[in-house]
C-alpha cells in the first residue's frame, strides 16, 4: 500500500537540497553565468559547515550555546560557498575563462575538497565507522515546531521539518519576486539576456555577475548544509551527497528558470528520487537505479517540449555561458 | 541659440585596438539645432569615435568638451548624465522584455519599479515627436523599424539632447526612412544636436546641415551640405576621385538559366514563407530582388540552392544545350557543383558562409576542402585565392592568418563575396552583398557582379538600397509577404512604385 503520509515528508526532505541548489543556480544563470560548479559548491558548503560545527562541538563540550550551534555552521557554510563563488567569478568574469571548463573543474575540486576534509575529520575523531556524527548540531538544525507532532497528518506533512526547509522556500519565493517585480531583477535579466544592451544602458555587468553568482553559490551551499545537518542527521560520510548537485542543475532547466515553480518541482524530483523505496521491486537493486533516472528523464522531456514550443520566454537566458568583454569586436 | 559654444567638442582624440589605430587626432564639433552627418568608409572609425562619446570605449588620448566644459566619459551611464544618447547600428534591446522595460532599463529611479508611470511617460514622448510605440509589446514581436523607434524613445526618455544614430536607415524601407527623417527634423527644431552616421550620400544630402568626413581614422574636414555635392563628398571620403555611376552593360543574348514555377515554401514551424512564386533567372543578366527584409528572400535563394525544403512547385536548371534538370530534391552539394553559387550576407555578417574564428585562407578552404585525392588538405590553392581576394578587393587585414571576426564588417563581406565569385559560377546568387559596405567597396562589388554578368553568368542580386537596384539591375522582382508583387524593368522602374509594391499585401504579376 502506498503510504502517502510517510512518502510526502520524505520527498520534501529529499527536495530541499535540490531547491537550494536550483534557486542558487537559477539566479546565477539569470546573470548569464552557467555555473556548473554548483555540485562542488554544495559539497564545499556542506563540509565547511561540518568543519565549523565539529570544531565547535569539540571545544564547547557540554555547554553548547543554542545560537552558536546554528550560527557557526551556517556562517562557515556561507563563507565556504562564497569563496567558491568568488573563485568562479574571478576566473570567468575577471579573467574571462571558459565557463563550462571552470564550472566542471570547480565541481571536481569541490567534491575532492569535501571528501579530503571529511576524511581528515573522520581520522581526527578516531571513529570506528567512516563517518562523523554531529548529533548535537543536527538536533538544533532539525528541530521542528514542538506542537507539530500533535497535529496528526497535517503536522507530519507541513510542520515536521527543520527551519532550513522553510528558509529554502522563503528564498525561492523571494528570488522569484525579485526577478519579476523589481528594478534589480529587471536589470539582472537584461544582463543575462544581452550584456551589451545592459552595458549600454549603464548597468555594471561585472557587479551584477559577481553579486548574483556569489549569492547563488551561498544559497546552493546552504543546500549542502541542510543535507548533512538535517536530512542526514548530522552524519557526514564521503560521497554521500551523491549527484544531487547535478539534479539541482537539471531542475533549473525543468522549471524553465522560475524559482517559484522550482518549489513544487523540487518536491516532484525528490519524490521521484525516493520512489523506489515505495514501489515494491523485490530485492532487485538495479530497479533502484532505474527509478533514480526518472528526474533526468523528465528533464529531458521538458527540454524537448520547451524547445519544440519555442516560446521566447521559456528559453534560457540568451547569453548564458558567454563571457562579456565590452571592447570585444 | 548659442552657436559659439558647441554642444560637443572632441579634440585630438586617438584610440587604438591592439596594433590597429581606429582614430587618430580627430577633432570634431557637434552643435545644437543642427544635424551633422558623419561620413566615412568602412573601418574609417566613425562608430568608434561615437562610441567614445557614448562611453562604450575610452579614448587613449585627447579630450572631450561638453558645452565648453571638459568631460570625462568613462561609462554609458556618465554619457547619459551629459545628455548623450546613441542609437547603435545593432539594436541594444533585450528581446524577451517589453518596450517599456527596455526603455527604463538601467535607470536609477527612486522607489519601486513602476511600469505604469513609465508607460505613461513613453506615450507622452511618442505624441510629442510623432512616434508609434506600444509600451507593452515584446521586442521579439516587433519589426525592425519599430525596434529602432524604441531605441530612439529610450534615449529621449533619458532626457538626451545629443543624439547619435549609427546607420539608422540601413534596415528601413524608403517610407520608414522618410518617417524617421521627419522625426529627426522635429528634434532639430526642438534644439537637439543630432549626429547621423551613414554612407548613403543621398540621405546625407537630404537630412544633414553639415558633413564631417573621416578617412582611415583621421579627420579629413567638414563641409556645409548646402555647398557640396555627392561627388565632392565621395572624393573626400575615399581620398581620390571615384565615378559615382553604376555601370549597366546591356545584357548579351539572355537565355533562361533557371526557371522557378509556382514555388511555395513553409518554414520548419509551418509558417508560409513563399506563395506561388514564378520567375526565371537569365544568363548575362542581373535580376534584382527587392522587398522588406524577411519577405522570403532568404527562403527563395535557399530553395534554389537546395538548402530549403520546398512544399510545392518546380525549379528547373536549363543547360546551354537546352536540356533541363529539376533542382528540387537534389543534394545542395550537387547543385553547387553545377555552378550555382550563393553568397548570403546575413545581418550579423558572419552567420552564414564564414567561420569567424578561422582565418581567411581557412575560410576559402571551406569551399574547396572536398577536392583533392588524399586525406590531407592542400592549402596552396586556397592560400593563393585568399591572397588574390585580399589584393583585388583591397581587404584591410593584418595578414592572411588573422581570424575573420577581427576584420571590420565590410572587409568580412569582401572575403565572402570574393570567395563565391572565385568559384566561377554559372549562376551567382547574392543577398545583401553590400550590406553595410562603404561606397568604394560597394562599387568594387557592383563591378565584380557586372563582370560576371558580361561573362554570361546569371546573377541574382537581393538588395536593400532601391536606388542601387534600379541602377544596377536589368529586371527587378519585388517580393511582398512571400508573394511576387511584380517584376519591373530596371531601366524604367520608379523608386516609389517599387516601394509601394514592397508593402502591397496581395500581388498581381505584371511585366
């Protein structure tokens, strides 16, 4: 029997890292930067948070301050992702390196960075299993409203998540509003569509690209943090984050660059990602991989349909992936 | 009106790009209540000079004075603050935004984004100068002339009183050009300073008060329009005397070479591009094709060369001995091997036929690499051809190994047209061969076409400038919305008549 009430919360929990990654990547792409480094950024965000909280848990011992327990990992995560964003911008905007190459290199780098420091921490903690558990921090991150448990299915579906889940939705809604209804959003879209036009209109391309890419990376980094601290209950083990970063990039295309759509779409992806747990497939493990393919399959179908309909609003930002240099001829 | 202090004074302006000097010691005055025409060949540095005024480029040396005060224009935003607005040759508009959104783009206004207020102001500006713009319309739904109007409204919205227009008429029909000129006259009467960059001398004579001439990046001098004529201006531009008459040798024994019958074409989205088009292309003759851009010219030429799938109709190639071959359904490569050659110059000049990042020799090789018997390419013939094209067409380039995208637009075109002509075709199809070219280069191209004609090649010339079509072509086919609205004799045709036929909806053929 398909258990919707247990399925939905799991799908949502699965969707939040995707939503962070997707929102971050969407606003980055709106500025014309195709940041394929997002999977790496999410790794770096996660491990930075883990390092922060590990050190804090070690030093504070039993007297952990509730605020610092949350603040330190978050600040470390944002800082780590910000540095990745700055690196990407420096390479592509200032040095005008190829965006695809830079992004892919950063993904490789970010995953390696995460695993290296993850491995080091595991050694430091001297644990038996190849993972670190940050249970105190995780408890703070995944705490839901106290009365949620009393509200039956309603509480389970809507109120059973940690604060980062609601933050993800708030950020996506804000991003959507900013893009559509503010001057900044209008100018950002212009930068991504036609930087030469935006430049001639007196908009600083460099500033917009740096700001949105860095903010996008920070948002994406939070996705990594959510994964470790909330979804994985504070347990870091190498490579556990898997291909979620790529799924987030696929989600950007799936939602045709709309952060508000991505809230529901990420839940759909999250659901597809864990569907195999709910469909009786016997002990056949290969079925699991087939089900995990679904999100990508759906993305390809959306890509085909949106290309076929050829509506201008549904196309990627026109200068996506291209670097801008004013005096280029 | 203070005519002593010019609105803009540029002094000893120099700008270089790498080794190329685009402007050298240029001095220029722009005055209010006056339309100044900036004249010069391709690559003479007109656009570069004006880009320095609008903040796109920054001069290497020299100074700019606005209303007598020295100004430092480091960015487009600063240019706006001095009241300078430029309408670029390639429109700087964001396709997926509406007219109003484009117009307010980059403005620093207080408070929330208020599109309604902006739309109201846009309507006011439009009614003042006589524009027609729908602020809510998306740019990608607009015609070229509507886009241009949006550009002009954009600079006026920013309160510009020094307007620079870079080749504004290149894409307009004669009627649209007239309307634009009326607007410009309104602005002049309003006390604005207007600069128009062009190389169409008739327009210079019609609209401007004063002409400034640049040659190879240097300032040659200025003239009062009322005291000069086309011949004098051309000589100044080119630096030596040029004959301004386009030759039109009598066609020798024209015979039908290609017969097009009831051709209908739909684009891949199912939109009808050509309806029931019938005509013939004759040897030793230049057939002109006139029409507003996008009336089916491209589809027509591509159907003949086998690049475009045809819905119905027939295209027949007639050999010298009278035998006939159907071209529809044939491989484009075979059609090319029969000597049907296409030189299409798209709006961005590079899109079709040349690879921007490859050098001239390699681009020549694109046509010939299939020849030869080994897997290795033979670079000698294309290199010789490149050398010849560069020499004969006076292509300005640092060398044969320079990527073509580094060349100025006109020079890129010379490479393209030169290559097509060199393939010794029996049918030469050219589209917009002189698009954006200066007078001297245009005449080189006209002469090349005439030479081909004299050798018995059937030449098709798709053009934008009606004056040229009338002077150069033996017959002119007028397209309107994918239909033939008439075929007229070039010797007796009238510009206004063709202009009207271009905009006609239906179409009854008369010859």
